[in-house]
């Protein structure tokens, strides 16, 4: 088990001297923000279906933890001149408030070999950056967010990666992205390890290379295409189209996404030859947003993705992902922004998913999930920016344990400058 170094947080804002650091722009355009996160996580397991009698006897009946997180984020401006230079830094600290040997494993905190959660954990990273026109090259700690890889930020601290990314916006309406990543840290770990396929239990890892483009034809129509490869695991292509149609005083949004995945190189994760097509329609009017969608997978294996990451899919919800082999999923959702009723900052969301016809095992599988979320952010006064969010998730499946999950998030962003 990794030793926990709380003093690592102190390294988060140690910067080396760079030529031109004192130039206008580097300091004037810099930002320093502290985000406080307080998270309570309570999850109860409702059955042991699909488990052996021995496993069921030793399985946890619940996971309950409470923790406090600190995220210190520094972003400099750029030095003057044709080439602008800058540096960013991120310091992350998590502190246990409540846990227990039989209640750990929520993803909020690292877990020692004896099953107990760590008292605290911390990590830090820095990123050097260079700008030419509207093109920025960043090397160091990354928080990737593209259709092939979305960093996971659903618990106390975010998942971070190490590598290089280039983003260019020199052509109006077009954003070009390319990157190379070779290390990452899970959201509840200080270990920096090589990248590997989610669900893979072997010792191999590989670098992840990706490139893609997003193009806005207009304010209503957006297209995107990305290609990437996790070396010796899989390669993947993504194409997407989004369209907004003004309709009867509201907006009808259509979102269509397609993934093509195949194993590559040594194929450490096994045979992969999978297509996933998903689409969603949503209509927003007077604070109300109603959505419905359908997703289908076909071929060998489910949708592959890097361990711990968030999947760029409508079905990546509170507990389930609904991306198993040959799975077909219906989705429905409703959201309301209370600003339309004169209460800005208050929002509500509910959604339901049902997946079936999954043949990745010896028999067909079925699963469903219902999520609800109520959130409020203070809009003015001394505590402007203070947010509270309550989430309730219910998940059932005929091949894994059912779960009821309640989570409460308190967040507060403090702009130091």
C-alpha cells in the first residue's frame, strides 16, 4: 500500500524561475483558486445475487465514509512576445472525517492493506505551457476532457494524468486537439502508474495517444471526430453530431454519438471489436428539460475505456455505465431550473435507464438505475458560490449486487486572486 505523504501538498505551488516571469500578462492574468469539498457517501448493498456463498458471507453490506477535500489551483498568464510562456500548478489534499474497516472503499479515500481508509492523502502536479497565437501546448499534469477520455471528478479529488496536450483554435469555429499520456493517478490514490484498460487485472500498461477535431458550423450545429489508441490494448474512433433547433419557444437538442473500438498490438485486454451507437433528444422550455435516448452495442466485448475514467456516454450515470457486450439501453430524464420560478441557483434532475439483451456472459443480463439530484448554489452575499448537492441512486441488476446510494456534497470556491 502506498505511503501517504501530506507534505506533498506544500510542493503544489513551488515554481522555478522562467525568463520573462515578471512581464505583464504572466502575473496580471494569473489566477489562484481554492475549492473546498466536503463529501458524505453512504451506499447499501441490497442482495448477493450472482455471488458464491463464501463471497456473500464476507461481502460488505455497506460503504459509508465522510471526507474533506482541498483543491488549490494556480493558473498563470503568458509572458509577452510571439511565444508566450506560463506555468500551472495543482495541489490536492483529502482528509478522512469518518470511516471504518468494514465501511471503506467508497472511492473517497485510499484503502490500506488492512482494509482501513487512510487518515489523509495528498498529491501535487505542475504544468508548463507555451502559447503561439490561439495554439497552446501544455506538458505535465493534465485533466483531459474529450470524447475518448474524460477525467473522473465524481468523488473527493479528481483523477489526474501526466503527459502532453496541444489545443489549437486559430481557425474560427475549429478546435484541434492532440495528446500523449503515459501516467495517471486514480481519484483515491497517490500512486502514479501506467495506463491500462478498465477491468484489466494484469501487470501491463500502455501510453495513450489521441487526436481529434471539433467544428461548429453555426451556433446550432457542431461536429466532432477523434481517434485514439491505448497501446497494446485497444484503438478507438469517435464521431458525433449535435444540433439545436428552436421550437415552440424552446430548444430541441439532438445528440448522436458513435464509437468504433478494436483491440490493438498485444491485445492485453482480450479480443475487442465493438460498435456503440447512442442518441438523445432533449427539449428545454421555461426551465424544464425533458430527454429521451437509446443506446445499442454490437460485437465482441463492451465499450473499452481507460481505468477509472468517465465514459463519454449518456449512460455513464451514478452507479452503472450500461456499456456491456450487445447491451441495449433506453434512457429518460427530466430536469428543472428553478430560476424560471424566481429561485436562481436551485436545480433538480431525475433520470431512469433500463438495459438488457447483454450476452457477455452465459445468459442474457438486465440492469436498471434511477437517479435523482437536488442542488443549490448561493448566488450572492458573503457565501456566494457555496453549493450543496444531494444525490440518490438506486441500481438493480440480475448479475451483480443491487445498491442504494445517498451522497451529499458541500462545495465552496474561494478566488484568492
